[in-house]
């Protein structure tokens, strides 16, 4: 309760500073709208269904691309940690491609898939899979070697060792990697929605793009607030409880 109160006070102070800056008229209201203007846009977009529809379209795209990225990245990460050859090939490739900004995949996506949902999905997957590969590889390599030796002593071999010993012991690292992959997926999708225009559904990135084109900064800032809010809720509702459980289970003393 105390932490929630402190966080609320902090954000109220930021809101007050924002209002003061607007009142000082340092920038034009077109460039920096007031909190009231942003709130009015959010209320209007919520009432006419624009915000809900755009959010649902974006979250659907995000979930599909993210889950595919997890499905590809997790086995690749396990394979990278188990094979020196794969580590020197796919592992090095993953390290290199993780540093590549997601927006760099957009020209390839447009050339290969055109202005389609597949282009957006490709960008999201590329933004997710490499961070998951690296996190999985790192998690397995950080497992104390005594775990594997004890498993072999008790007769655990092959797939049984990986599914019953290695993978469960690396779960705290895997969840951190999945959380990082979620963040990269968000950034990738926003870049894709801004640059890829399709008629099958307008997402939050499209609202950002058209807000910029129309110089509607209240729309741009309002959509940014929605994106941040979804990210915070996802962390608090999904990832944070899992991380707390795993750290308690493994006794790593997460606060």
C-alpha cells in the first residue's frame, strides 16, 4: 500500500509539472497539449470505440507474433546451450541480430510480404526470437553444474534430464528473457504499425501515425499513455507474479 501511494504521488507531481509547463506557454499547445486535452481525446476515443478497437487489434497481433517467437526461440536457445557448433553459428547470429533495431526489418518485410498482416507478424517475430534465444542460452549456462552431475548420477539422461532438471532450473532466467522478448515485441509492432498501412485493422501504431500526420499531439500522447499502461499492466499481472513465485521457489530472495 505504501509503495502504491508513493507511486501515485510521484505521478501526480509529474502531472502537475506538465500542467505548469503548459501554463507557462513555453511551447505552442499544438506541440505540447494540456493534460485536459489529452484526457478529452482518450475519453472521446473510448466512447466511440476507436481506442478499444485499436487496442484489441494491436494486442492480437502482439500475442500471435510473440508466441511464435517464443516457440522458435526457446528450442533454439536450448540447442545453442547444448552444442558448441550451434553456439558458434546460431548463437553468434542471435547476438548480432538482437542489436539490430526492429525498424530495420520493415523494408525487408514490405518487400517480401507487402502491406499485409504477414509483414507485421514477421517484424514482431524477428524482434522477439533473438532475445529469447540469448536468454534461454544464458539461463541454461548459469545452472550450477552440480545439478547436471547429480541428474546423471541418478540415471537421468537425454530428454528426461532436459525436461526434468535443466529446463526447470533455468526457468527464472527464461521468464526474464520472455519479459525482455515481450518488450522487444512491443517496440517491433509499434514500428511495423507506423510504417505498414493495411486495411484489415488499425492498431495503436496507426493511431500514432495518423496523429502525427494530422498534428494531433493530444492523440499521439494519449496513445503513448495507453501503450505504457498496457506494458505496466502486463508486467504487474503476468510477469511479476511468475518471477516472484520462481524466485521464492529457487530461494534467490527477490524483493
